[in-house]
C-alpha cells in the first residue's frame, strides 16, 4: 500500500521545502504528481523566495484533497507526499453566493470561519486515511515574515496566476478598495500618497493562528525550528516517520538547506529590527536603513498608530538611508485613527 505523508500549514512557511526534503533524503529520484505523473525529483528546488522548483502535490480544500489522495493511494509508489492547504475564500464565497466586491465585515468573518472549519475537516479526514501529518506553525509574533508575498500563484479575487506585484494589487482591491478610490478621487496617487494611505489602512500585525483541533496523530513543528535548526530537525522529522535516510545525499541536502535558510532569514530580518528602526526615528538615533516600499509602509504605520506621529513625505519617493534623516521629517499625526495598540 502506498504511504502518504502530508506537510501542511496555515500560511507559507516552508512546507514545500520539507516536502522536497522528505523525498530527496529518502533516496527517491522521481516524484509522482497527481496531474503530471512521474516527474524527475529536482536536485535544487530553490527559487529566489521559495522552494517551488519542486512541483509538489498541492490540493486546495477537502474535495480536491480527497481526489489527490484517491489517486496517489492507488499508485504503486511506496512513498508519496502532498501539501494540502485551506480552501480559497473565493471558492467558499462562490458556494455561499457572497459577492466579494461588496462584502460586509460580518460576511468576512463568516467566510473565514468556513475556511477554518473546512481546513480542520481536511486534516481530520487525512488522519482517517492513515496519512502521516506534519503541521508547521508560524508564531503570531512573526507576522512580518508574511510581509512580502512568497507563495505566488492564484490571485485572491480570481483564479488567474499572478506575480508578486499583481498579488499585492489584487489584495488591495479586495481589502482597501474604498480608501484607494477615495484617495484617487482627491488626486493623491503619488508614491508617497500611496505609502501613507497604506500605512493608515493596513494592519501588518493582525496575523492570528487558526483554532486547529489537533485531536489526531500528527507532528507539530514551530517554523523557527526548521528555519534555524533544520539541519538537525528536518532529518529528525523524517526519522520519526520511520523513513530511512539515504546518507549519501546528506552533503548535497545540507548545501541546499543552507541556501534555503538564507532566504528565510532574509525575510525575518525586518521582523527583528523594525522596532529599533521606529525607536531610532522617534529618538533621533543614528541607524542605517535600506527599506523596501512595504517595509516603509510598516514603519510609517507604527509612527502613526503607536506614536501619534507622521512624516513629511511630500515628493519622498524612498526613505533616506538613515533614521536621523527621517527624524527631521517628523510631524504630529493629523489623521483620526483607531486605538489598535495599547
């Protein structure tokens, strides 16, 4: 009987790399895909921001997961892996006949609850099929790891594939259409205007872990464990599955892991220093910076909501390279804002 191993998570934190690692370290040279059949197992799964050169089995929602499992379990493979994820909000909204272009806060909560319930149902169903489940969890304190899109694919409001820029625009259309339209009507469409509008409307720290009912056999892994200690923890995960590791592949896998780890640490760097950047601006401390546009949005958001300050950003296309220069641009915040931080 074909053995199935499932790696899964609420958000994109490394399941694709783990999926590839299980196959690679077990000695496999081919990988069975639901739609593409047997594929060569790549030696290097990495791209610039993820490990998506490895074409994993990636079913969406319980119906598609059942289809994948039925196909994979009927194969003659001794080991097959899959990475199921929660249903898309767009699909759930379509089933409920809810228009996402004009949706209330209550309907968003309702749809989100349905997504979480179906994800729980999927995990429990997988367990009933004797699938080994590995769940990777992202702590809520590391929400800024999600700032830059890493899992590119289907856009939020459509079923079309998209780039990182298209994904950002699509998410803005879904969540911030009213504010975007209002500022556009006021001709506030320059880069500095968009930065300020996003700083006011976005909530970069609102990531929350879903309530998952883990009443089934599983391995639970904090994402930090594989990011920082993956050289030891990932082989340990595989051994706990009672899968023999091909020792001849360890040197190449170690090399690939260290490359993948550098990608994760780069995504985490801003999470670790953003508070100091804000403090340095407020206190006129000398601290060098080189921020992306999305990171600038977070810094301006923190100044507005946490310090009741704003920046004189007229014609400021990009933040300067030192926080002392931003201190010179500080002014009192004049926007009415919610008290979202205590």
